[in-house]
């Protein structure tokens, strides 16, 4: 299951999380975000050993700025609260899944 986060939840759910956390920075108006959304949900359902979250950049501009999200969709992989990988733009399911699995 993918959890939608607000700015005040990000630290407790991602930064203070002990393990792998995947964050999809997206926006409602973004075409590629809408395309990758269902793929992201599928991968989240298949990989139970990571936490999958989404952050709407329009609702959380401070987080987008803090993590230098310049283009969306941007998917960031966090390990024990630290960003370890950044994926930008649309990608097919096998590519997204492989990019996440290499950190598990």
C-alpha cells in the first residue's frame, strides 16, 4: 500500500524510518506522473520489504525544495532516512522494480 504524506509526516515516515523507503514526488497536473502512478502502486504491492510513499509537490513545496526535486516524477530511494538514489521521469515497471530492488 502506498501512503500519501503531508510535510508534517515526512520526518516520522521517511527520515526516521529504519529501512528502505521509496518516495514518489508527483503532481496532479503531471502527465508522466499519472502514467507511472499505477506502475508505482504495482511495484509497492510486490515488494513488501520497503515502505512506499507519495508526496504531492504542490502541497509540499518545502520538501520538493529540500530534496532538489526539479522535474517530476522524481522517485527517491531512502535508506535509514538518507537519500541513496534518485530516479527522474517515467520508466517501465521492470526498470522501476529493478532500481528499487538493488537497494533491498
